[in-house]
């Protein structure tokens, strides 16, 4: 393809040839030829400018596409990093919850042992009565039926010279272990407060929240799992004369 400089050189050569050759061309002819060459030069320059402009536009579009892809990749990487961080946080929280539940379970087992030792240490106690107090879902409030059962425990305890009351709180298996241990303790506390209000000395009551009901009986319904077991203990043998309080 001829560029503008080549065409200019060609036009100049034609002009010299025309001027140097007498009788072959007139001045008008030479002007026409020069005009034709100038037009060609102008067309070539225009095409070159358009080609350069098209090339610039293409390069700019290509650069924009590359930048968009880079930004998209960076955004996806950031999202992946955030998701990974959130997963790590959930894993840490789950570990903390499991550790907390383990601690609570260990504390519960320790309290069970304490209650058993306290009961066994007072002569030979036996279970004189048991009541099963039910609670509503996710509640630690006594119902009228539950209060009636506790009234029966109080009445029976008042007829015994010595007694001990064991209060064990339970929940169903809905929710986390840590939450269920806390809920079972609140239910047991509600029972203890009622017994104390009815005149039972606090020193004779041993309470513990054991969390979820053990999977010992597959037939137990969720409603029956939300309960507090109240065991009334009384000495198996009558109190000896040496241990009896002196008469006044």
C-alpha cells in the first residue's frame, strides 16, 4: 500500500516530467494531475487515521475487558476469603459450645455424686415417695398440676421425723446441650422455691439440673422429657435413742 510520502514523490516526478517535456502537457494538465495525486494522498491519510482510531478503540476495549475480569476475580477471591473466615468462626464457636457443655455435664455429675453421698451419709435412707412434675416447652414455670404434686410431697415430708428431698431437672432433646442444662437447672430451681415457700427447710433439699432426658426409654414422649423428678428420702431404720433430741 502506498503511503502519503510515496504519493507525494510520484506527484512531484510527474510535475517535473511534464515541465521538462515540451508539447506533451499543458499547464492545466499538470494541475489536474497534481490535484489527483493530492486527493489520493488525502484519502490515504484518512484511511490511516481511521485504522489508527479503530486500533486504539480495540485496544481500549481489550484493556477494559481484562480489567473487568481482574476485578471480578478479585471480588470472588474476597467473597471466598469472607466465607472461609465465617466458617472458621463457626467452627471456633462450636468448639466453645462443646467445651461448655462438657464442663456443665461434668459439674452435673459432680453434683449427683454429692447428693448421693449426702443421702447415703444419713443412716440408711430409702425413697419414701416420687413425683414427676411436667413443664411446658422451653418453660420453667410451674403449672397447677405441678404445684398439686409438690403439695403432696410437702404433706408427706411433714409426716416424717427426718427426710431429704432430691430435685432433678430435665429437658427434651431439642436445642443445644449447654442450653438444655441451663433450662433443666431453672426448672429444678422453680420446684425448690415452691417447696421452700411451703415450709421445707433449704438444708433438706438438694437440687441439680441434668439437661436432656437420658435415652433409656424410647417410648418416652417429648412432653414427658420436660420434667423434674422429686424424690423424697426417709431413714430406713428408726432413729436411735442416743441420736434422738433430748426432751425439754
